[in-house]
C-alpha cells in the first residue's frame, strides 16, 4: 500500500521524555516499570493516548487522558513478567498520540477521538530497549534492537494498552492466598464432621 503523501503530518505538541527509546531494566521475572513524562507546553488542552504493538505484554496507567495547558502527566508502563527473553522483544514499540481538545466541556474522550480526522492526530513512535539485570550477580544483558520493521508495518499493528493497575505477579499472590483460605475452611469443616461422628458413637 502506497502512503498518501498529500496529507501533511502534524508535529507532536507534547514534550515526551524519554523521547528516543524506552529502556526496561531489571529482572524480567518480575514486573518492570518505566515512567513516561508527557508535558503540554501549549496554551490549549491536549488529549493523549498510549498504544503499543504488543498490548498483551503491558499494563499502562493511565493509557489516555486530558492534559491542561502548561501541565505534565506521568504515564507508568509496566512490562509483565517473562519466563524467558523472547526474540519478539526486539520489535516492541510504543506510540503516543495527541489531539487538541475543543474549548468548553467534553462529553467523552472516546467519542472525541472517533470524531477526529486522522490528519489532525499527532503521533510519536518510541522503540523499546531491554536490559536484563540478574538479581544475584547484577549482570546486564541487552536485547539487540531490531531494525528490520518499517514504520509502515508498525502503523497497522498498534493497539491500546490495558489500563489495569494490577500485575500478573500480584494476581498469582492473590490466587495463592485464596487457595490457602479455602484449604483452611475445608480442614475446619472436616474437624467438625469428625467431632460430630465421634459424639454419635
């Protein structure tokens, strides 16, 4: 598909930090978080969205919202635990989209995004870099950057990221706690039945 060059792409109005790459550094067997700073240096309100081409790997808080003039918004990106370092990590990218919000009250951000023409959307793509730090030896292993995917290929694969604040490790802890509580209840019921049986004898 040939890209339409008749439409002029708008420059990003948000100041994004980091702007060149998002570096995840840590032991990937646990959740690794990175903060993304979005600053609105204009005199107009700006709506934003955060997308990625691998949404099942991340939680983002918040994944969208409204930034008032001269204000800043911190976005926390949480990489979910990995059993092994996979080759797909070389392909991970994030995209920050922004549009100017109209004056006056806004009835709904999703509706506003749907009604906005594509040529009025400003977007910035940021590649990811992964540096694994083993907690025992503090050895750093960097996953090589992948340079074979073109911008056109990435455009069609970006998706919104889940806004949930929980992580998989927290979910596992919760499930373990629930199972232990259920086991205790079953043991208590078993003791009650045994006592009742002994009294009947």
